[in-house]
């Protein structure tokens, strides 16, 4: 059975799962409404008690919407972080924490890391399968933007070749990410360090001209300033990576004897399969560490998977509480018009018709609240996405998907089944007692 299910296309699996979740409600609704048309009376009751009904719908919409929004946001965060690491096929660094290196290289989180020497860089850059071997140099900033030293090849690769203006030509020029508040033609001096601990006077003598701007990437690099790696080395009083006879050269090849070191090298292979061979070759104990940022993210996703289960459990518990509140609310609302229902029964209306009226009233409120919950959930996901994007510079987009649809379908089925209880209680109430109340 499991093998047969796995052969079904994913889209049809989602559709069939949603239908299965809705099936109990559809069956119950068909059975309750069979042979009756209670809707004119239901509309009259809704209008008569429109204030209480509207409040009831609003509470359901908010509860359902928040659950949907959180689930959609978790999925959007996964997609955004995966996109941020898309250009980083393979990273080589000194042995240590893969997570720390990934956070520094991909997400530009400041961190102290040991350096790789020039001989190691030459070995990586000279490999026949390596198309780009970009050293990264961290440590400086301008305002909230990190100043990153690298190569022109990597800068073009990062922006898919889309650069407004031009690429740098000297160590006194820079290009900026799409969100950096500097204009082409502007000038700035980098600070040493980041945030409150930054030393703004350390590099006063260094003045860099902005000559280009990268196209938006939806990653933290949109708030980065990219400069030739030689510029970072020079401003810190180090060699520029080139022998004296090649003074003024920018970019590779570098001279191993004059290579100050780099905390990480971003490697882009000519063929996708080559990355695995390169990883095996440069994964050497006590010398270098090579890893796929995507694999590190997958490990984080496993942790996030646990978080998602916790969030789903919390949403489920919340919905159970909402379902209990729905049940209680329907009991209360049904008592508001119990005299009218008792009068119907006294006039000879079938018990099943009265039952259908009460159930239809509850179902209308629940379905309206669930529909409102979709709008609230979409809005909550959009707001949360904007907040997370602003805080992390990772482009997060969280449109509603099948998991949210199935969550909603399950909620609707459970609450519509629970709505049978208030309808049954109304029928148990003696007609005379109800008329006198």
C-alpha cells in the first residue's frame, strides 16, 4: 500500500489527503441536510443575532489564521535560507565548526576563524575542475554593512553578472549590494570591526569609491560592500598577495609567499558532480575542512523539523482549545434562540429539521471563520516574512501551501463533527420547558 501511494504524483497526494480530511464533514453534512432546506431560517437567525455571530466568526478567523501563518512562515524560512546558500557550492576553510564558517561566509555573521595559507589556496585554485576559487576577507564594516574582500569573478558570479555601473579596477574602488545606502560615485572609509565594537578611526586613511551595485540577490550579501581582497589586506598592513614585480595586480593568480591568508574559500566547480570529488580531496584532518553549505542547512532543517513538529503540536493544541470554545459558544448561541426552535417543534416541524437548522447555523459560523482564517493567515505570513527579511536580510516569502490547506481541512472536519453535539442537546430540551424559558 505504501509503495503504491509513493507512486502517486505529489500533487495528487496533496489533493487526496485534503479530500480525505474533508470527507467526514461532507458525509455528515450530506446526512444532516438530506431532504431539508434550512437556509432561509438560518439566514434569519444569523441576522437576528448578527453581533454575536460576527464576534464568533472573528475569534475563529484569528485563531485559525495564526496557526496557518506560523506554519507557512516556517516553510518560507527554509526556502529563504536555502536560496541564500545557493551560490555557495563548496566552502573550504581551516578545521573547525562547519556551522560557524557557514554563518560567516554565507550569512555574513562576524566570527573569528583561523586562516588558510597561500599554498592551500594555490592547490585549490589550480585544480582543473575548479572554475572559481574566491578567498573571503572579513573584519571591516561601514554602518550596518559588512565590507568583504573577494575577487571580481566571485562578485560577478554572486550577482549573475548583473552589475549597475562597473566592476572595480583598483584597490580603491568597491561595489555595493542592492540594499547598501551608498550611491554609485559615493565615497566611504571602512571601520575596523562590526557594530558597537567597531573602531571608526582605524582606517581613516582608506577612502573607497563606489563604482557599481550588484543586482538584488535576496541574501545577506545585499547589505554587503565588496572590495578587492587586496584592499582588505593592504588596509590592515599586510601583503597584497602578489610578488613585488606584480605590484598593482588585482585578483588571481596569487603568490603563495605573499598571500596573507583567508578564513574561507568559496569554490565553484565547472561541473556539479565535481564538487563531491573536490570535497573529498580537500577534507583533510588538521589541514583543511571542505563542506557543502546545503548539507549543513539540511542538518539545521532536521532541527527545524523538530521545531516544526513542536509548532504543529502547539497549533493543534490551540485548535483543540478553539474547538472546545466553538462547542461551548454554539451551546450558548443555541440557547439564544431555543424558544424559536421550540416553537417550530410545537408547530410540527420534524426533529431532524430542527437538528439541521442548529447544525447549519454552527457550520455557517465555522466555515465563515475558517475562510476568514485563510485571509488572516496569509496576512500574518506576509507580515512575519517582512519582519524576518528586515531582521536577517534573507528574502523570506511564505505563500500558503498544501500543508496549510490540510491543516484547515482537518480543523473544519473536526469542528463540524463537534457541531452535532449542540444540535443534539437542543432536541433533548422539552418543548414546554423551552417555550417557558
